């Protein structure tokens, strides 16, 4: 055998193995294809038995698509609900063991928070007619559903369509409790999805009795009270265990609209609502007409509380402050606050006046205000139009984009880096990566001074400053140093106010301009005292000293620009008669948020307007309603007081102590009580009486605002 044949003999076994592998693969694939064909043919023959034609086929197709969309929707809803379940991991049952009585700046009691309000009476010890009145009005099928009452929802929708208005609610007691415990009052689809899932979670983890107990203990009942026991004591001076049927019906009518039907404010409306509750008890079969007759003939009377209003938004914020600063081991306290009822009434009246008059035209429904005196004392907080309808504090918790009202932080940073109001910069188009911001007018200009750019709210100038001279980190640090506690984005767009901030943050930040460049003076509590008279906290001694965040040169430069905005800039409606003020307007994209934040030598106030569901307004800018609200309340706030100058602004009067940390109001000694009572201004009884009369005189000749079809200001992004 030749040498050339030997390698072929060596490769013979390998080739044979590959040939056998190839044959096995061929036969296996053929067999697999054959079996698959048989299976497919069998399946086809089987499913032909279920083939439908005509209208049945359309029905099957619709059901099939419905199941597909339903499955996808369930996945989306679950994804939306997952963040809500994080709330259930904490101690959500805990209410804290603080019991705090709050006094205003003059020593008048303004409300309570803590366990004093929430002493619980077990459901088993409540009269039967109390429970029946609540269930008949709020959730008749409470013991028959599993958190979501589909039948009740359909009934409510039918009644609302029939009445052409919202006369019945579709939320079950479990859903209302889920909202009270875990969620806010924002009217969004996401919140409703979370509410539905949390309702199912509550039903799975609590008994019906526990759910009802929590609902009765945690619901807001008007007059600053939480829980049915506190409400019974406040309105009738008795325990819930001693309520009559007429009184029970009146309380049961408060759950959905506690402010509207509060009997100490509007007794006729409360009695009419109680009669509706009695009708519900008869319709639901809980009681007969004969059993409720006496309650109809003899409606409930309430304890005379005068016209005392509870500043609930301020109290909620102040209660959080107490829990933050109170020494460990002290829980039953009296808190002396900085609250001023007169300024609160003026702020509430101004918001309500303008929203009633122009809210429909501008398509805006909500507003929030914070007023801070130059010494750092928080005098007023308006967290919304109706605390009874929504306890969510829009002044201290809502994060809303600020628009051009953020620009003072950018310009303040520039002033600290050597710029002046006379510095010249180009207002031409600028691009930062793939972002090219536009000016409100749509056009671009040439070189202008920073003063002109600021007063006219030119967008390209602060962007150019941040891009070419400052960068984002120093701007963010400046805002935080000036008291902004909201988390700020580090994105380049933040220079035009895309980060969410609270109204409290805005008022705190702008108060630096009024306080000669100092920060760290904001406070709502001046003293905490035990019921034995021991002072456990004194702001004048225990609070950290204020610190300077703006140099005098930068502060004077900023104030010289800020005071021009109400004169020749975008906030002419905010100008105060014979009083120098400064400020800045802000309007966000699609007109969702409108701001005006301004200050005088005496007060700083921030005003926000918008919608809870983030719906765009009708071209509302910061220079329209927000500026008008600010002006109306500030005119009242500056009546009969010594006017202080704005630091760095020449005025005929000069006060060297503007930036000094002043002593907070202290409770006067017993011998001085009469003197203090005689000197302090009277507390207004109603925002529609004395405050309105006083303000109306100021505005007798004010022109009527016609909502513009196109905004007149340049404060939008």
C-alpha cells in the first residue's frame, strides 16, 4: 500500500462517525417534522369544532381583545400601585404620642393637635344609631363588599347623571380610609389606582370592625377636629357614647364636606344635611320613618363656639415643627407660635376673592400662600382653598415647577461671581447640548444688561450665564444655602425653574433679600412650655444663629433689580401704593403653575396658583392673578405698622436692624396682660367682614382685570 493511502485509512473512523451523526440528524428532523405535522393536523381538527361564524365570531373577537387589554391594564395598574405599598411597610397605625395646644403670637388659643384630639371610643361602645347614620350615608354595603363597592359605584353614577351634578360619592369607607392613611387628595388616575389596591390590602389585613374604627378615628370633622369622638365633644360638649339620633345624623353628614356643613359655622346647612342623612337611613332600611321622626322635628343644637376658625394648614405644619424640635421625653406641651390671625384672614380672603372672580376664566382652582415677617416668623400659611375638602398642604408639601421665579437664585450666584446689574451679556439664541431654550416673545435680541434681562425675564440670559460662566452646581448650592429644602435637579434646565419647589421654600429663599443676606431665621414656634410652666424650648436661645449667604454687594445688586420688577417689569399688578417692594413672577410650561414671590422691608410672601391634577390654566401668568393676590393681602398687612426699608435701597427712612435677629414674641407677664390686650390689633372674626371691608376701601378705584387671551408678561418658559 502506498504512503498516500495511509492518511485516508486513519480518517476512516472519523468520517464514519460524522456520516452516522448526519444520518441521525436527518432522520430525527424528519421524524420531528412528521410528528409536528400530525399534532398540528389533530389540533386543527379539534379546534374546528369551536369555530364560530356570524355574530358569534365578532363576540369572540371582542372578548378576546378585551381579555388581552384587561391583562395589559392589570399589569400597568400593578406597576402604578407598587410605590403605594411602600407606605404599608412603616408604622402606619402610629399617630404619635404628642398632645400640643397651640397659641398665636398674642397668646390666643388657635387649636390642638395630637392624642388629645384622637381619644378613641371602641365601635362596640358607640350607639347603634351612630354607626347606622355613618354607614347609610357613606357606605351602605360596607359589610358586603371587599374594599371596592361596584354596585354602590354604579348607583352613585346613576344618581349623579339623574341630578346632572355630583350628589353621591362612589368611594367606599375602605377607599376613603386608604386615602386618609396613605395618599393625598390629588385628582389623578395614578392616585385612584393606588387607592383601589390599598383598599384591597386593607381588607386583606384588617377586619371590617378595625377598618370602621380607623375611619371614625382618623377622618377630619371640621373645626380643627379629627375623629368622631373629638367632633362630638367640640360640637355638642359630650362623648360620642351619649349622642342622640339627631346629633349622630349631623356628625355623619360631615365626613364628605366637613367645612361646608360644620354646624358651628353654618347651622342651617348642617341641619339640612342631617335631614339628608335621616333620609338615607330610611332608604337603606336601617330605620323606619317613625323612628327618625323625632330627630326631624327636633334637630340638634351645638355648643356656641363663636366664629372661631381653625388655621388647620398652619397647625399641621407647626405640629411637625414641634415634633422636630421638642426635647425627648416631653409630649404634652403648649406651643407659642408666630401665627397672626389678621394676616391669615387677609391671605385667605385675597385667594378666595380672586379665584371666585377670575378662577373660572383662567381655569384655575387652587392656590397656596406663605407669609414670613422679616425676622423669620411665619405669620400665615394658606395650604388650599378648603381644608375640609383636602387636608393636603399645598404650601409645604406640593412640589411645583417654579418657572422664572427661580431666576433670582441664578442671578444671585452671578452677583457673587463678580457680575453686576450693569454687566452686558448677549440675549441671542443659545444651545446647550440638544437644548435650545426660547424666550417668551419668541424672538432674540442683542447685547443687554443683566438688569434689563432680569426685569424682562429673558430666558436665554440666565442659561448663557449658567453655561458659560457659572455651571449648575454653584446655582444649586446657592438655592440650598438660601433655605430651599426641596430636592433640586442637577439638570441644565433647572436654571429656568424645572425643579419642583414648595411655596414655603420660595418664601424662605426670597426672605434672604429682605433680611440683608442672612438665612436661618425662619420659624413657626417661639416657645414650647409644659403644662407645669417649664419652658423646654425657646427659639431666641435654642435656635442656631443666622448665617450670611449673600455678601452685601451681591445683595444690594439683587435688590436693585428685584425692586424694578413691580415698577417696569412683569409684576406691575403687584406694586404697592407708597411702599417699595421687590419680587419675581414665574410661569411654567403650558401655564400649569403661576407664581409671584415678593418682599418688602417688613414681609416676604410667596403665592402659587394651579390645579391639583396639573391641568394647564387658560394662559395665566405669574404677573396676573398671583401678583394681584399678593398685592391685595400685602396692602392690608402693611396697614398701621412701621415701614422698614429694603436693604440696599435708598428710602427716606433707614433701619439699621433689618438683618438683626429679633426677639420672638413671648407670653407677657400676668401684670402686662391687659396692656398687651389693649395694644394688639383685634382678631378678625370673618374674612368676609372686617378684612373685606378694610381691603375693599383700598381697592375701590382698582381697575377690573379682564383675563387676557394672550399673556402680557414675559415670565413663562
